[in-house]
């Protein structure tokens, strides 16, 4: 399946907006779900916010989505979502591999005055302490736990903070 998947950046086309709307309804239904569609659209107005997606080549049904805040030197991973039926299938791994590659060598075409096109030095993220599959995925990429944020999530759950160097 991974051979037919593509990793692309969101563009504000009607097809992409529709696909984002559809997948955002799925993640909102998850325990501790992420932002609503309107909040994601609002965030995407900021040049530093980048949304990537994984889809089957030639299709507009997203299998996964990755939202990142890209700064001049580092990036913050805001959210990774993989459709439930595709978890543990390699889709999340493929998305993360492509994200690291993009951060190491962001194309000038996609850069902004805020984010610049220089390679990023590190990626940071928070993950729920209870999200063992995500923690295992991040650790498999050599990400290091650097701290705990007590009561970080709205339900009072703690977050683990991870970091990985990108640029050497």
C-alpha cells in the first residue's frame, strides 16, 4: 500500500478543503479530538502553519494529516492524525519520514518570510502520556523525551514533550 501513497502539502483548492473538512470530522470524534475544521482553516491563514496529508495517488481521500508550525530554526508538530482503520499500517511512519525530509530541506516554493527556506534544526512535540502507539512511533525516530507538562490537556492529562535534532 505504501507504494501508492503520496505526501503532499495542503493547497487551498476546493478538493483539499473538502478533504480537510471530511478528515477533521473524524479527528473531532476521537477521544481528546483536535481542533474543529474552522480552527484549522483559521490557523492555516498564518504563513508558518503547514498542513501535509497522505493520500492514495490520484485520490482525494486523505489517509493521514500532519499539522506543523514551522519557525525559522525549529518546528512544532501540532497534530498527526491517521484514520483508525489504517493505524499500525505504516501510514503514520510514512508521514513522519516525509515530514522530517521536508523539514531538513524545505522547498523555496513553500517557504514564507516567517519560516524561511533554511533547514530546520529540530522538531518538538507534545503527546498524551496515554498515547503509547504515538510515543513508540516518535521514539522509533530517535526523538528524546525532554520534559513532562503536567495537566497539559483539557482533561487534565499530562503531556510528554519530545525533541529531535534535524539539522546536524
